[in-house]
């Protein structure tokens, strides 16, 4: 299946300009005959003029809480849903969402070509900068044309237990939407793909001012052995890749597991 992985630039722009860029990426993916397009975490506001101003004013811990949007009523969700309808494409994206009950959640949403939300992952592990957000207590896969998606949003990549749980839940593809802008994010993504014996789609931002040796993740397609099959350049880019649709399978490592040795992990 042909899919598009969006590597957005860290250039500081307004939220309105960011939405225009999201629309342009969707058009580009549809023109390239992609059936799906994936965006990173906080695509609506990461490193926009509005959030940078709040961060610089001392709101490091509640910056993202100050820029939540509702779904489907908020401007980013409305735009993406309409573009999916207009271009007959699936779109997955991360957003800081104000839920219907008023709680703040870090969501990764899948929108289908009729413009409806087809699936939602809510982040389960939160760092200090997400003060005021509520963490989910359970994991579920998201059904998609690519198979069952297991989403690891940003900070969740640090917890190998989540990867193992997705494997048990039958995830076919892992998805890593993040705002991490360092080289270590790619190392973690490769490790988690190998841990689960599942391919990984990694989505982040690029920062053209940084040298390649210190470049951020951008977008990457990683196979189940942790090999990087495709990586975006360190500039705004739509990485178009062909991902086979297949059920995730376990290799010989998992047949040789000895759960009794690991029992203290589940007892903690």
C-alpha cells in the first residue's frame, strides 16, 4: 500500500499557516496516489508562533494545554476531515484534544475518506510538559487499511512493555508520532520495531538549520528487524513509501520466551 509520511518543518509559523501546510501535504499525498497519510504528534500547534510565545513566557508545563482543540469541532480537525472527503484519503494525525467531557488528552486520530473519525489512541504516559492532561489506562489497536495500528505517541516509545502489549493485541504495524527532535528518537524507533517484530512508521518534525549529525527524526519507515528502509531529508518533505499489508508474525524469539523468568515485571 502506498502511504505518505509527513515531515513538517520546525520553522516558527502561525497555527493558521500550519493548517495550510497540513492541507498542502494531504493534497500532495493524494496527487501521489497515496491511500493514507500520517502526521506527527501535536501537528496543530508544535513550534507555532502562539505556542512558542507561551513557552517563552514561562508556560513550559502547560503550554500544550493552552492550545487544545475539540474534535470534530476545532479548526484542525474540521480542515483534515474536509480534506479527507475532498481527496478520498485516510489521514492519521496527533492533536492536543479537549474531549467531550472537558478533559485534556493527547490524541492520535485516524480519519477515513468520508471525513469521520475511525479510530483514536490516547497517550498513556505523560511528561512534565503535559500538565493538566489525562493519561489513558488501556491500549487498543486501531483498525486501518494497513492493518491494526499500534500507536506509541512520543514518550510512550520509552516503555518496551507497551510494545509487547501491542504484539499480544495483534498489532500489524507500529506508529510513532512524536515531537522529539533528536537523533535518539530514531534509535528508539528501530529498537521497538525489533522488539515486536513489526514494521514502524515514525513521524516527527525536521529542523533544516541543524547539521545532519544532529538532525531530528523527520519521517522514517523501519522494517520489523529495525532496518531503516526510508528516511526523509532534513527539510520539509513528504516521504512516500510502499508498505506491504500483512499480518504481523512472531519469530523464533517469542516461541522461546520464558514468562516465569519475567514474573517480577508484572508483579510490580
